[in-house]
């Protein structure tokens, strides 16, 4: 079962965490990187988010990917491939960090998603009301997911209880009848 997503209130340390990570990644990539950006909800002041820093690096040339993979490996990042998003490569968080401390992605210069993420981040930063509405929507989605997960657990437990073997100590699980005559 996948780990539940946890949304927390904005942490004013997130920009500093990003800066520390960028300061380690930038020298390793050197001139291969055209841009290194902090994207995602942790990049928007005041916005509740998963406490995971999302970093995206835009390469100067598509031919630089192999060298970028090699240089990031020197920092402990393991290349995970595109994970189904062509033009964007994912890297596993190195040892010494919490599993979901940060996500690092490297993209080719022509990958449209880079600009999309930066534009979306900048829009939320510039429009507080939109950022609040977005945050409320994310919180609502998470609440619904928690409800569905809990509901699924209850249903699973209920199914196990009704399907218990005849040796079960629960009378309702041994074929006992309810007061209305239906089998429990």
C-alpha cells in the first residue's frame, strides 16, 4: 500500500532548504544547467504542501543528459529514468536525506513542462487569492483520499469479520441470526 500523502502548513525554512540543495547541485552540473528552479507547492510562500522540495534542472542541450547523470551520481543521485514523462528525468534522493526530502528532475531544453511549472509557481506567488483557492482544493482532495482510505479499511475489516471461520469466538461470525431473522 502506498504511503499516505501528508499536507502540512507552510514552513518558512523551505526556501532555505531549496537553496542548500541548489548550492550542492549547481556546481556539480556547472555549465550543463541552463536553469535550476524550485517548483511545486513548497515554492509558494504561505501554501500548505507536502514537505518535499521539488527541484527541476533545465539542461542547455539534450546531448548533456548523460554527463548530467554522471555528475549527479557523484553527489549520490541515482538516475531513475523518465518515470513515464518523456523529456524529464527523475533522480532518487541520495543517502543521508529522508526518503521524501526532495525530488530532483532534469529536463531537456525543449520539455514544455519546465515552463509550465515555473509559470504556475509564479502565478500562485503573484496571486494570493488563487494560491489560497489552490491550497483549499489540495486540502479537500487529501481529506477525500483519507476518507476513502479509511472507508476501504472498514470495508476490508467488515468483510474479514463476516467471512470468519466457524471456529470464530464471535457469535455473529458463526452464523448467528439478528433479531430480524437475517444472518449476521
